[in-house]
C-alpha cells in the first residue's frame, strides 16, 4: 500500500469511508445532547463541554489527516475503520464519562491518537517528508500515552492529564518548527469545507430528530407550535451556515493559505467550529424541552441553553468571518444586533412567555439576523471589500 498523499486534483471530495466514519458522531452528539434536556445546571453544561471537546478534537485531527493523505488512500481508510470502535467507546462511556466510565472514555481517546500516529509515522519516515519524526511522536504518540495513563489514575488527577494531553497538541499546532510551506500546500480547501459542513449536518440532524421525537411523545397543539417554530430556528441556522457560511469559508481559507496565515487556518478549522456546533447542540436541547412542555415557561437551564446557544453560534460565525478578513463593519451589522436582541428580546420572552412563544421569538430573531447578514454581505460585495 502506498503512503503517498493524494493531491487536491486527485481527491478533493469526502469519500464514502469518511461518511461511514461520521455515523459514530451521530451517536456521540445524541448521547451528549441528552444530558442537556430539561433543566440543565452549570455542571451539566460543563460535563457536555468537557466530554464533547475531546471527541470533536479527535474528529478534527482525523479530518486533517484524511485531507493530507486523501480519502482514497488505503492507509487512510484502514485508519478510519480502526478508529471507529474507539470513538464508539467514547460515545458509550459519555453518560458517565466523568464518573464510573471515565477510564473507558480515556482509553477511547488514546486509541484514536494511536491510529493517527501510525499513518503519520509512515509519512515521517519518507525522505521527501516535510515533517520531522519528532512531530508525530509528540503530537500523537505522547498524548496517546497520557490518555492511556489517565485511565489508571483516580479523579480529579485523571482530568488534569486529559487537559495536559490536549494542551500539548494545541501547543504543537502553534510551533512551526519542521513545518514547511509544502505541508500546507497539500491541504485541500474544498475537502475541509465539505467535511466541516457534514459535521454541522450531523448536529443539525440531531436538532430535527430531537424536535420530532419529542413531539411524537407529547403530541399536543401547543407542542406542534413549538415544533414548527423550532424547525424554523434550525432551518434558518442551516441556511445561514450553508448559503453564506461555507462560501465565505472557502474564500477565507483560500486567502489564508495564499498569504501564509496558517494561524487563521488552524483557528477556523480546529477551534471555532467547535463553538459553533456546541451552540447548535444546546439549542437543540432547549427546543426539545420546549416541545415537551410547551405551555410552561422554559426552565432556567433551558433558557440559558436557548439564549447561550444562539450567542455561541453567532459569536463563532463572527470570529470566523473576522479571521478570514471580513471587515469589522460588515460583521457588526449582524453581530451587534445579536448581542443586543438575544438578552433583550429572547431572554425576556423565555421569562414571560410560555415555551412555544419563546421558541417563536427565537425563530423571529434568527430570521432577522439572517436577513441582516445577507444585507451586510451584499453591501460588502457592492463596495468591493474583502
């Protein structure tokens, strides 16, 4: 089997192996989102973020690996298949991922990194490789060992090791020693945009699934209203992301790679999408709660989920747009109204209106922000600014 990377011209689309691989994340998102239904407290939100980020981080690293090596590469396909049980183990352990099953979650994370190490190690041994041998060792093998060690360490020390493992990887992403420009030249923009888009589809699908299943269990007129308005919220978020977000991402990544702004590539591929998908996930949990009890006020935790999710989604989009070089004025046209109207209108609606009414206000807010975003981008295009 050849380990020669597949170039952008040869393989720039997501392969069926990647789509099959993403099935694991359908389960992961569903399991983690379940803990946010009802009236989640700070501990529930913290648990979600602590367990979701390592899963996202593993997915993002594997995505970049496939991007460089190509989805048609037999080694890549073998890596994805070998990593699926590990991610499945993390998903199965997630309900008690900070408790009795934390050891299993840690072993799953170690397993994923070990699979990535094997393919990067094979590349590092090539004479024409732009990466030194120490990088796959420090970025994949050492974190794998730390995750595996944490499985045998009691809490809370185990979680310190988790943080150290991820911090090491994040630190190495900022170190360009041994990273020649040729490495970034091998990355394919279309594939990165498509893969992140498919992950967002998974999260949006969880939102629709939550609304429909909850309505089936609570089939009332008010529940139907909450479900319809909830669907509008999800549809508008999808439209914002796929109609404007992906096109902006493609242009932004092209500019960043062309100018050598690897930090912008790193931030908008590895970090900021996590904020965006986390926002959609907590919104989905709030929508499920609203459909389940449409005639009652949303519980405090669900209010924070709905309002915080909207803020997270638009904050991530604003940060991504700025990192891609969009003008501050263009972004401010829709982001400032989001910052003002979310607490002033949406949070007020959550406190004063029944749940279905609060979701109706959320639908109106998201619709308004979509129109403002479209107007801002049209003005940007008319002015000729980047």
